[in-house]
C-alpha cells in the first residue's frame, strides 16, 4: 500500500524533489505520532 501511495504521489508532483521530500517527511511524522498514540493499523 505504501509503495503505491508513494508512486502516485511522485506522479502527482511530477517528480519535484522538494514536494516529494516534504510529503515523505509529513508521512513519517504522522506515522510516528500514530504509533506513539497506539492507534490501530486501521486508524493509521
């Protein structure tokens, strides 16, 4: 799932390194916060 999401995002931003990097950072922060809050995989 994550791989498909990243590929779609790269296509959407037409490979813009800045936008891709920003997306990946935000995704990682959100995932970490969800894990720290003990969210289920479904809610993540």
